[in-house]
């Protein structure tokens, strides 16, 4: 394939990728439904009656949505089924801790840290970081209420069909690897192809050198060999009375040392 044909093929692949990315938001559109549809139950935290009478009730109402730990279940009593496969519903439901990066993103004042204590989470893992855990858990209480679905995703058959056509075209013709290369994601596919070629050439030169190929043997030599001193036989030299010659046993190079 000549260069011009490959150039236009790459442009076509990138155009299809841009079209596919433009179709993704169309499949994420939602619409609000009225009346809402009841589905299961939800259990989460709320302020107690005693906490609603505090002077900092506004701060507590702002903090609560960030530390609330919601759990959903199709049973009102939240009892696990006998044949439950995944332990997603637990009897304990603690408040969530706010990570350090999340606190900085929220932009809360430093005075609010008196309601938290600093802890270390995920110790020994790659995402180990500091977090802030709420101190007064008695200011909140758990309660269960009906869960309602108020928004539904809008189906777009045309966008879904077009995305399937693009996926089939790229997969069938083997253009996914080329697309990753054009987007700079080729490192995900494994080792660098250029490095593989260099390793293969180096292996071929070594094999030819073992077979007696002088040209391959010369290429295999280190470039520093030309910079090393050459071994020459010792020769007599006249030393001046103001200086003397000393020769190292490890190297035949003569070094002049002043007296």
C-alpha cells in the first residue's frame, strides 16, 4: 500500500471514531417521568430531631449528602435471600469517609474539620490516602423508605444501530489496532514493535558472528573499544633529571609524574 492510500485510510478511521464518540451522548439522554415508578426500598441516613435543634444544623445538612451511604434492596426488611450470590447488602452501614482530594474539590472551610478525624485508608494499596471520618454518628439515624425511579434513559435506535455498524467495520477489517496507534494508545497492546525489530536484528548479528561473519563481528564490538589505549611493547626513553617516568602494571601507558 502506498503512502497516499494509507493516509486517506487513517483519515477515514479517525472520522469514524469521531462519529462514534458523537453518538455516545445521544444514548445517555434521560427524561423525567411523572408519576415516578416505585422499585424496591432504599435505606440511608438523616438528621435526628435533636440534631435539627443545633446551632450548626446548616453545616450538618451540607455534610450529610457527602457522607450518606445509601443501600438498595427489593425487601423492606433488607434481609438477604437464601441463594444470594453477591454480599452487596450488609447489616452494618457506616458513614462514608471523605478523601483528601475530595475535600479539596468541595472547597469546604477549614473550620469544618472539627467535626471530623483524620484517618488513613487503603493502607498498602496503590490508592492509599488520607481521609476525614465524621465523629458524631449519633447525630444521624438510619431510616427506610420507598425507592422511586424518576428518570429513564431515552432509547435511540438509530444511534445504537449506527454505532454497531462502526464497531463491526473496525473489528472486521482489523482497524482497532491502527486506531489505537493513531490515538497514542498503542502501548496498551504490548511491547513496542520498533523495539521488537531492533531485538530481532541484534539476535541475527549475534548468530552471524558465531558462524564467523567478520562484518557482523565488527558491528557487535562496543564503540568504546576505539577509545581504549592500545597495547604497545615497552620502549626505552630518556628521562630528564627534573622528572621521572612511572608505568602502571595494569596499563602500558606511561604517565609523567613531576618530582
